[in-house]
């Protein structure tokens, strides 16, 4: 398993994303567990039932429920956050990824426990949260499915029930250590990402994306290089021009510009253009030398 965490000032955006109000039509959600918030069982059943990807009306209905529920939960989060108004980044976001190759082990664990796979996710997540001291506050735990790597999003209130703030010091290392300990306990794969001291999951992703970009001569070629490293990429085009780009590996996507300024859509376009021009120049240079009988 892999675990990573960040904070934000907007509980509404975080909860909306987790509950699926902005999801692609092939990715759906399952509400696993909540703590300290009110959400109707009917709404949970609607969200967990998902939708037919070919039924736009049904998909819009479910997304409408997700938006309404996210708004309600956000108000509840804001109410508790008012216990400590000095905290600007009052919403935490924990992401726990479960690689596909661990699926057989997770299913075996579910059979042994006599429960379904979502109960296993809940158990693993709660153990990680306990190690991170995240259980004394409101939270919403949601599973995202329909991607190459299933993962859970846990939106939590950084202002706890007693008004104290969740400790986020050294959180990247603590997340990695907590996930590794729980993985070892249940015989799951211990993630190699971010194991080096001081290196986060995003640092690893940033380095690999930059390496792929250095060797890319086209947008399709860039995608192929990324896929070889297990990185998912989503391109957004307008009038056939690349306008947006995001990357993900075993977790939630992050926009190129947030990952690194050099990885924004505009800079990616420029870098690929320069790579292509340099490649053509080198090819022409070699042809000229060969035509003049110059040994390479």
C-alpha cells in the first residue's frame, strides 16, 4: 500500500472530488465509512450503486446527489472547524492506494474474515489512521474504482473534536511508515515509492515524468514513455492544442503545473517541440557528414 496526505482550505472541493461530483464517466465511488457527520443511508445507497456509463441521465442524477451530499458535509466540517478559527488549512486529505497485484491477497483476507472487500479496506485504512492519530475527528472514507489501481480517499477535519489541530509534522514520512507497517502486518506489498529518506511520492513522480519528457518527441510518444513507468496521464485539448495535463501513479491525479512548473501544458508543448527540432537537426547533421564521407 501507499499512503500520502495533504491539506486544503476548502472542505467542499475535497469532499466533492472524493464523492465523485467531478469524476469521469468510467470511474465510480463507494462510501466505505464516515465518522462524526450526518449522511442519509439512501444517499449512500445511491452513490454506492453507481451508474450505467452509457446512461447520461442516470449519471447526472448520481453526480447531483454527490454534489448535494458534499455541500452538506462541507457545512458540517466548517461547523467543527470553527472551534479553532486560526487554522487556515482545516481539511486534510489522506489517499491510500491498493495495487492491483495485491487484490488476490485482499480477497483472501476478506474470505478469512467473512466480510466483503470494502470491510477490508476500512480495516486497513483505520489502522493507518490510528497510527497517524486521525481518529478523534470527523472524516469521510470513500473508495474509488474504475481505475488501474483502486484507492481510498479520506477527507478529515484537521480541527479535532477537542479543538486541537491534527499534527502534520513530517507527515510524508509518517504516512509511508504507517502504510509499510500495516502492509507488512497483513502480508501485502510494501511500496518502494518514497522509501528514500526525505523523498516523497510526488518527488519520485516528478523525477520520472521529467525523465520521460526529456526523451519525448511527440504527445503520443510522451504517453508511451509514461505508461512504461506506470504513470497515468490525462491530456486536455482545445482546438487540437494541448491545454491541460495531469499525472498520477497509485493515487489521485495532480496537475502538471502543480507537480512542477516545467510540467505545465504550455511547457510540455514547448519542450516536446524543442526535442523534435533537436532530433531533426541531429539527423540532418549526421546525413550531411555521411554525404561528405566524414566518419561518425
